C-alpha cells in the first residue's frame, strides 16, 4: 500500500502532538476545586432582571447604608452635571475631503458646546415630560443604572419645539407583545426586547395603559440609522447579556443581615431604657423592697409592717423620710441598710459602630467607591489618603467615560443631527454623513467627552511641585494645564464667560485702582 500511495501521490497523514481530543492516560480534570465538594455543587445562574431590580429598589428604599453608598457614588460621578467637551477629529475628516483649520474647528466646537448647554438648561426642550434639566436626567439615569441594572432611554423630536427630548422609562415595564408580528429574519422576543439572528437589538416593547393592546413597540434605530431607543447600563453579568446588572447584586443579603442586627440593637436599647434604675443589695442588706412601703402609703395604707416582712427596720430613717416629704413636697425613699440605688444608661452596643464600619468597608468597594469617601472620613496619613484619592479619581474618569459612551453619545449624535436639520446650526458635512451612513465621518464629528468636577487634591501645591520635579528644569515655563481646565477644577463650567467677565472687570477698574496688567 505504501508503494501505491507513493505512485498515486497520496501522502501519509502526519501525526502531531497537538491536543485535539479528550485527555489521555494520566490526565486529571481540574475545575477549580482541589478537593471535591469544597466549592459547592456546580450550577449555572441566570439573572432574573425584574426580580433583582425590585429587590435592589427596595434595598435602596429601606436600608440607609445602600442609599448612602449609591447617593454618594452618583454625586461624585455626575456631580452638578457633566458638560459637553466636543473635539472633532480633523485628521479623519481630512481623509474624506473635509478640510478645516484649527481655528475653524475651535469655532465649531464653541458653537456646538454653547448650543448644547442652552438646550440642556431648558426642561421644555431636553425632557420629554418637561420637568428636568439635563443634569437631573443624567443623575437619574446613572443612579437607576447602578441601582437597578439598566434604564430604557427613548429619544424623540418634539413637534412644537422641534428639539430633541429624552424620556427615561423603567426597564421593569419591558414585556413581550401578546400579539407579536411574525418575523422571517430568525429573531425572537426576549423579556420585551426583540433580538435578530445576529443578536442585534431591533425593538423594545413597553407596557402602556393607553395603548390599544396595553403596550407599544419602539424601534431601536430610526430610518436614517440614528439610535432612538436603547438600554443604558454600566455593567452586565455575561459578555453576551443585553440587560444590565445591579451594583448591589452581591450585597443585598449582607445589607439585610446588617439591618436586622441594627434593629435588634435599637430594640435592645429601648428595652434597657425602660429600666431606669435598680437596687443593689450588699451582704448586710435585708433585701427588702423600699418601694413596697411607698406603694402602700400611696394606697392609703399607713400600718407598720411586721417584723417578719422587714426584720431590720430603720425607724429613724422612716421618720426622716416622712419629715422631708412633709416639708419639701418631694418623694423620698428610705433605702435598706447596706444597699444602693444604681441608675442605668440606655447605652448602645459598643461593637455596633465597628460592625457598621466593617460592613461599609466590604460593600463600598464592591460598588466602586472607597469606604472613606463613602463615609466622608479622611483620617489616614497623607500618603495613604493621596493613594486613595488617586484611585478614586481613576474610577471617576473610567465611569464618566463609560457614561459618555453608553448614555450621552447617542444623545449627542441625534441632537447634533436634529440641530443641523432644523437650521439652528450649519454643518452640512455632518448632515450628509448621517444620511449616507458614513460612520467614519459621523463619528469623527462627534468625538467628545463629558467633564465635571473632580475630587480635590489634599495639597495641590505638592502635586504641582512633584510634576515640575519630574519634568526637570528645562520645562519650568511649560504650562501644566489650560485656563479652561483650571477654571473647571474650581467648579465653574463656563471658562469663556469667566475670562470675558475678568477682562471687563479689569478694563473697568484698572484706572480707578491703578492695576498693572503686567503684574496680574
């Protein structure tokens, strides 16, 4: 056979050492546990999004630790609102024949940012229900995504104002249609979301009381390819999951246990507070109850007790007690000999504060916020505090980048297209890119980030001096930041307005107060 194979050109199959089948002799199967049963039984978990959403919502509502952590997190990430900083990529635009100078791009950026800022300040334009400004919508969307896992965002153009508005819909309202329209693309409805054969979201079905069938179907993308409905989330359980995952997914049991412990501590303190004092009888005390005689007098019984019930009487003390009561009108108790009255304070369990601190130290990092930031306690050394702040600032930047990409970017894309379409802003190249479906040009025009206040440095001067030292003397006169960033760090978002106002004030007061511009 070997000779025939050589004649007809057949080659013998090459045997390699590649692993192509099951393990051979001598192999062990390792699944993460060295001893069988130590990890527990194997089980594949699937997230009940609606159930987890309801439990997370209730946890936030009734457990103050959860509310504190989530609220602190949202306040730092969103702050008083994130403002648009758009920066089109002129290199990509030039490759498609769209030429702009640096000055022209700066002018376009300023106009877009100004117009976007005015739109975000108007409840009637940016909010579908006409109640919230943009920064309030940002806070609600981010808080809901972190707490419940996700929130449905709907973008529409208002018929009256011709402006884009945003509607946030609780994802618990997602439902499968009761009368689904047959589809031939191999897609299916799953928990109120229609997913095609490629796994792309095409529609959402939302319960609506006034709708004919009790629900409405909303297309995820409009006719020109712009996103008009999407689920905003900051995390997910599996890589293929469309629904988000609550930041409290692994902490709700711990929070419930700590809440039961807190209630037990409070109830115990309440019970102890009911016992104001007690009588301590020492060795020579008769053990008699001094309140028994008092109770008898209050009932009108003035008979003396028998020696059997009170073998050791203090008759002088009794007479003195009666005299003080008669002359002062105050209640006096004659204590038995060798006894004392002990007052009880309604003290809280001494281990309770440490217990709560440990709970926060465990849960806060799982959400993403340092425990000292969550509790507003900054008692560590300078180096430790600086390291914690740098870590927290990195988290803020990462989460703001995710918030920009997942929540704000579709809004910016649709808003800019609508503003150009309505003639409020001239940018025909962007309009043509959207209509033609040119994703390169469309994306290059809307490259942006959303900025806000950052966590302040402990000692800003030390930070600047450290950077100067690392650069060396050759770069002593190189600016380390821009005027815009410096003003933003102080909490003022409109740096242009600050500079213009400063110039106006300088021109007005320079002559009156002999201010020299060279020294200011």
